[in-house]
């Protein structure tokens, strides 16, 4: 039997962060802003970090990718 008064929490949809057209992770909204979850190796350096905005997260991912490329060279 299904409960009619059950209130479901509104799902927080992740927002994809791309650099140069390549998806590197997602940000998930939370009470303090956004939490970054990496899905590609160059972005794992900042996996789990919190950001106040999507733009700050994107900048951090871009820096991580750039630094990763510099270390590989």
C-alpha cells in the first residue's frame, strides 16, 4: 500500500562542468553552494571541494586541467 501523504524531497540535479568541450565532472547543489564531483582524471585533484558558485567551480576545474597538463609535459 502506498502512503498518500509521503512528501518526497526535490531532487537536486547535477550540473555538468566541461572544459574544452570535455565533461570533467559535475557540481551538485547543497546548502553551502556546490560540491564538485570529478569524473575524469585531470579533475580528480579538486574532487569533493565546495564552491560558492558554478563559475568558481568551472574556474577551478580549468586550473586543475591546465596544471595537470603542465605536470605531464
